[in-house]
């Protein structure tokens, strides 16, 4: 068991109708002017944006708005948001949407609280010294960005997708009404469930340290997401299933499922970020596409935990060798992905990268990770290339 810090300062307001508390929650932040930041329009279509504005009006809170955050949110909009917010004297950002709107809001927040080019942080050239306070109204259970210290932005020039993490960007509050996720396309619900599982799996398949309590929480979370993802395939309007998945999403990426381990593996995420950057695919689907190949490539180096995962999470029987059991666990997870209509190969994403593109992705991945990534097994550029090839 390793020493750890656990810091989850976000106030969570969870349940039906929770968005009605927006005005009061923002008011408690003592801000003068709010930037409402959202995506490509779902919040308008569903009427959520109007309800949010009405709640702010009720508390006489001044606001401006900026939409347009797309999946794999772009740096150009971040720059636009920084300029607009600076001109308007904004001192609080309210993100309404999924991970993309939240991450874009976080990047704008960094840009406002720091001098110079915000992209420097994503390139790890320097560290942020602060971030404008952020509040969140979540409409998609997936990334955990509503409580996480991360944001992921794509720079159009070179299509480079990079993450930056610091506690400064952890949202002050997160409003989570599971009903808001009922308007999601089924594909996005499944992508979300995959991403949630992956955030815990990234912390579970490690080769250093562990805590039984953390493992138990992680395993319970994964079993819960799998069971409720199945329910949502059949009935997307099941409130309780939506609620289980939504809360799991936050707990999966707020640090809880990594306490006492070595910080996690995160190679699958790194591999996906290059696919998302280059081909603009949905993050969760990209993860499902590479995970099985990653798992088969690394499992022998992390056998005890793959065996434990197979038995405790996927319900594999303990008959057979450790290796056989571990492989059955990997197969069972891939079968689950298929059951919720997620791809288990890169071509299953509807793209067909050339040999050159695979080399490029492996290279960019190695650059992004400064040469290597992983805990279950440390991967270098050649390993990344091999996994992409296996995943094709
Ligand atoms: O843009 P709108 O119109 O809102 O539509 C979105 C978008 O098309 C739609 N949507 C969201 N809520 C909806 C809805 N449609 C109908 N009803 C609703 N209630 O869903 C689509 C996807 O939204 P997006 O925000 O892009 O999805 P997600 O939450 O999966 O975020 C993905 C981004 O987050 C990053 C990913 O890499 C990707 O860029 N991640 C962020 C993390 C973090 N900050 O901690 C960690 C993750 O590992 C991840 O990397
Ligand atoms: Zn993720």
C-alpha cells in the first residue's frame, strides 16, 4: 500500500430537479458575472439552458453564454472563450453538458487565471498557478470531469489531443440530475458506461501497491456499471439505472478507486487520445476499441490482478490456470462491450488507419508520454505500435 492524498472538494447536488438549485449555488460563490459554457445545442433542444438561465435570473446573477464545445473540444474555442470572458469581466464559469463542455470550461478557466498561452499547460511546458472557479451541470455520465482534476483539449494544428491535470480546476459544485441523461443517444450512453469502467480499470490494473478497500470499491463499481449498462440497453428511461451510472462516473475518476495504488496505468487512455485526436471518434468507443488488445498485450505482466478481475468482476469460475482465468476475464469484458454495442477493434470505429497513420499515432503517443506509459506493463513506442496493430 502506497501513501496517497485524496482530495475531492466538489459539492455534489444529486437527484431529480437538481438544476433548479443552480442560481442559489452560483450565488454562494459570490461572483459578479458568469460565463455559461455548453456544447453544440443539446442543452437548447432539451430546454435545460432556459431553465438554468431562469434560475440565474431569479437570483439576479449576470451572465453571458458561449456554446460550441464539440466532442474532443478544440483549442480555438478555448481561446475565443478566454478573450470573451476577459472582455466581459467574467469571474465564474458554469459548464452545462458533458465532458467536452466541462473540459473546455476548465481550459478557459486556466487561460483567465494565468498569463501566456494556455496550451503550454497541455504541452507540460509549465504549470498553472490557478483556474477561475468552475461549476457544472452534468448531462452525460462518462468522463468524471465534474469532479476530476483533468481536462482534455485538442489543438487543431496537428490534431494533437492532450490532457492537463491540476487540483485548481476541480469544480466547486456539480449538479447531477440523472433525468438529464435520458435524452442521450444510446451510443453516447454506452460510450459513457465504457469510459466510467475504464477510469476504474486504469487504476485497477497496476503493478504497484494496492488496498483491499480500494479494490472492493473498484470491483463493486465495475459490477454496478456493467449491470446497469445492460439495463439501459433495454430501457434508456430507467431512472435508477441512470442514477447508478451517473454516480459511478464521478466516483470512478475523482481519485477514490486509486487510493493506495501506484497512480494507475492509463495506457489505454493515452492510446485512445491519439485516435480521438486524429479521427475525432467518441472517447468511450475509442477506449473499447483498444482495450482488449492492450489487455492481451500486458496481462502476463500483471497476472494476479487480471485473474482477480476475471473472478470478482466478470464472474469467471476459478477452474483452470491463472492465465486461462485471466484470458476468460478479458474475453468477458469484450463480450460486454459487444452487448452494449461498443466496437472492439479500431476498424469497428468506422475508420481504417494506414500503416503510416498507425506509426504516427504510436509516435505521438510516445511523445505525449515522454517515452513510456503504463503500470501493468510499461509501454514504449514499439509496444504502442504493436497494440494499435493488434487492435486494427
Ligand atoms: O454538444 P451537445 O449538443 O451537448 O451534444 C453532446 C455531444 O454530441 C451529446 N450530449 C451530451 N449530453 C446530452 C447530449 N445529447 C443529448 N442529451 C444529453 N443529455 O453527447 C455528445 C458527446 O458529448 P461529450 O461532452 O463530448 O462527451 P463526453 O462526456 O464523453 O466527453 C468526452 C470528452 O472528455 C474527455 C474525452 O477525451 C473527450 O474529449 N475526457 C475528459 C476527462 C476528464 N476531464 O477528466 C477524462 C476522460 O478520460 C476523457 O479523456
Ligand atoms: Zn476516459
